[in-house]
């Protein structure tokens, strides 16, 4: 059947995938059709729907899933996209371009997947001039708007407005307003002003600037599609291309479902933690902190003395009850005065004083971790730094970006494999080099933040709640996915899986023994019939191989197991001894023991490096478990990519399989995929049969190793999950 190629882009009044709207779309039909600029009206929307409804439609764009949201927001039915092939030239680039070029190295960074960057590289077209003109005009509009706001603010407040005040009030967010020191009356007046004088959007850019820019993007997108399609065929990656296409619709469904936020609790926690930080974010210098080798220029007994020159200062020494004159450049902090907690120089000086270690020159996380048991200030900062991220990143985002859904909920809408800013051509993601999804919803921490006494300050995942009118949320996690995939790779390379790894999942090389009455005693090791099989504790095995000869091993097993756990993934992906020393904060002997222990425990896994070194000598690419090729000869990267990429492709296969399932059971809604999970929100309690169907869909086996999923559910929040056992 003839393909209906539709090349499309939208121009919008903002970047929120639900709340913002396009003011135009550009479209070219066919490989040679002229691009046309359409304003948004009923006639043009109906024309677009008619074009997209044709059989075998390929909808092609750069960062096209964002454009799909905009089309839905202007009236294109969501279900129409079920029958359309949604094709993003960014993910085509991921498949087509050699992966060494994509990833970059220490001498050059990764290539840009932006439309501007790819067009310059593969089409020889420099579109930066149009982009510069567009951004310059937009900056001009924003500058003019801010000037008018400043004039109004001065007139309203009848006083001089500082630059700091102007910036705070002009960019006031919902979160920052909660802790603002400005009067509610002023803030209300600013709200009214902004309603009557909204900030500029790209809709305000004159057509003579916008239209040439927009139409050229269509031409460039089509050019990249043609080139990348040829490259994909040449590299025999059409199946991977189709897999990416099939994953687009379920990702679109998840993005439009969004995550429900307990907005009241989020705002309450923001204020509480903001005030907690303000109260604890002060450290007074315990003594005068000076540069190493600093010497006083003069000594005084009168506090009224002024320094001899302007470049000096006089400070009081409470221990000696005298005043010393120093060069200002030699004084790091003055006794009793607040210290700048973000000043590496000041904090390093404080750490030297508290620990007595004059070799400390830095105040970074690594230093704090080493000294927090003897430095009260380091321990305090260790708490404040994650608190900063929770307040200024996680809670700030929940409050500012969550919007009403019309059903009594506030929802946060994230994206997968998208540019964060469709007008910022240098900001591109399109997943990862391996093929795994990227998302702005991946990083919400699993564990709660505790204070110094172990009390819970906040659990960010408890703020993600079951929506009103819904029954529950369900989470299906592919258990120990990367470990299982590594074991499968060992079976492919060696003809049988690494025994220690395989026994973590199944009774490999074991036999079943029975009682006299025919009931099972369990599974026992073939090489030792007296020993019953139990799943391998991977981290304990590494620790035993590395440290069992240590005199304190039995009394400190948990410590050594923790080292084994942290080392396992790093070593399996090729971390060197020096990397282990740096990341685990251990000495050289311990790092060597961990590497030796890992190699002894998992002989089959170590063969992967030998295999790849051999294969890269004769072949320019290696293929993951599902056919995705990685064009590079860098073994240390391939060890990671072949495992993580296989996991990424498996997740996309499962997502595509789940679309017919949620259509069959409409009370199931795809909600989220994070790490190795696929998650749902349900209108009612599911049956065990439905859960079994999901588990069957999310099942894969190879090399005698099964990839399975474990269901958890909640009727409250993401942070309060319970395992679900099928009866």
C-alpha cells in the first residue's frame, strides 16, 4: 500500500504538553510536496484530520511526539494516532548514526541531535541564521515587556526597584510565592497586571519572522528522514525502526495520563522544609579562619583602631583578647560571623579546624563523606545538600508544573525521549545511545530524606497519589533485569550461563529430591547433593570471595556485602581499579580484592570482555539481544550498551504489546515507565486473570533464564506500595 508521508511541525504558545496550544502548523504531504503554513482554524484542523486519516499514514517530525500533543490539544482525536506511524527523526538518528559518534569521547562531546545540528552535519544546511533572527526577536519582546513591568512596578510602589526585586517579582513562581516576603497585596496586583499584560510567547512573533523559520524546518526534517531511512536500510535496522515506531503510541498515552500530585501536601512540605533549611543553613565561624601561613601585621588592644591601609582589616581574637591586623586576602572567615556554605575556601578552612587535618583543600561531597563522623559541619552539609535538591528541584517542580485536570486532581505531565524545549535547538535527548528511554520523571528518589536524628523529613514519592475517581495504581517491575540480561549474555557467549549468576534465578545444574511419600524435598546442587539450592545472594558472593580471609569478616558481613553490592555493577561494566577506588572511597588493596573477588565469583561474566575484544577485531558493530546494532569498537562501552540496550528494547516491546491489553480492559490506563517498571492507574480492582495477562505480556526467556515482573499496588501513594500475590 502506498505510504502517505506527512511531514509536520507546530508552533505553540508554550511547552506544556496539555495546557499549551499551537497557533500554527506546517505540513508537507509526500516526499516532494511543498510545505504550507497553516493558521489554526476549524477549516485547517478538519483538513489536517482528513490528511492524517488516510491509510498507511506516516507522520514524521523532529521531536514529533510533542507535536502530537499539540494536535490533540487543538482537536485531533487521540485515537487517530493509534493507526498512524509516528516517526521521530531524532530516534531515527539514534539508529542510523554510528554510536561512537553519538557518544563522543574525552576529546569531543556527543553530537547534537537537534534539527539544526543534524541538518548542518548531514544536509550541509546551516539554519542557525533563521534561529538567531527568531530568538533575537523573542528576546526583544521579552525585554520590552519587562521594561514596561518595571515602569508599572515603580509607579505602583512609589519607590526605586532594585534589579534583584525586579527579577524576583517578574519571575515569581507558585512555589516561590509560598515563601515570599513581599506583601500579598503587591503579589495580587502583580497577578492582575500579568493577566492584563501577559508575557510574550512565540505567537507574538511577526509572521514574516516565524513563517520562513517554520517552513524551513519542514524541508530539513524531510531531508533528514530520507537520508536516515537509507542509512537504516543499509544497516539492516528496519526492525528496530519499526519497534521505535510501535512504542510511540503507548508513550503518548502515558504522557497524556500524567501523575496525580497531592498538591496541598506538596506546598505544605515545601514551606516546612524551606523554613527548616533557613533555620539550619547557618554556620558561624568558631574562630578566625585564616589562609595557611597568614601572619598578623600588627597587634592592638583597642577595638577602635583602624587598619593601616585599606587592603588590611582588624579582627578580634577572643582567645587572646587582642586585635590583629591582617591583609584582607588572608582572612577567610571572621569569628562569630555567618559562613558562606557554598564557598569551598571557607568550608575547607572550617573542616581543617574541626578535624585538625591541614591537608584538606576541598569541600566537596567526597571530603564530607570522609570526615562527617568527626566534623559536625560536614555532617550538617551532608543533610542540607540533598535537602536543597528536594526543595529546589523536586518540590519546586511539583508545585510549579502540576496543573488541574478538570477532575479535581492536580497532575504532573512528563515526557519520554523529548526535547525539553522545542525552540532550544541545542537541547536534545531522544533517549540514550543504547536505546533506553530517557525521561524527566526518572529521578524522583525512592527513599525518604531523614534528619540527623533519623526522623523522616519528606518522602517525595508519597506525594504521587491515586487520582480522585480511580481505584488504585499498579507497578510491574522487571525483577533484577540487568543481572538477568548479563546471565543471558553469559549463556550466549559460553553456551551455558554463568552458574553462580543463573542460580540467583533458577535451580540451575540442580536436581529435585523427594521424600518417601513422593513430596518434594526441594532442589539440590548436582555437584553437592547434600546442599539444597537457594537463590544466590550476588553481593554476598562477591564479598566472600574478596574478604572471607579478613579477621573481621564474620563480625562485619553487612559492611563487606555493601562493598560487594556497590562494586558488582561497576566491575561488570568494566570499571578499572582506579575507578573503584574513586567511586567506593576504598584503598588500592580493597579495590584489588573486590575485582579479584568478582572475577572468581562470576567466571562466565568475565568471558564477555574476551568475546567482545575478539568480535570487535573482525566486525564494526555488535548486536544486542533484540537486533539493535552498536557501531563502535570500544569494548568497555559495548559491555554496558549490550545489556542496557537489550533492557531498553525489551521495555519497548512490552509497551507495544500492552496497547491491545489496555484497549481490551479500558479500566487499565498506562501511566508511567520508570527504570525497569511499567505502571498503570485503574478504575477498579483488577482480576487475577488480568494481572496474569500483564505478567505474561511482560515475560521473556533466553539461555534458560526468565525475565519476569513483580506486581505491587497501592490505593494511596507511590511511596506506599505493597506486593501483590496472585491466589
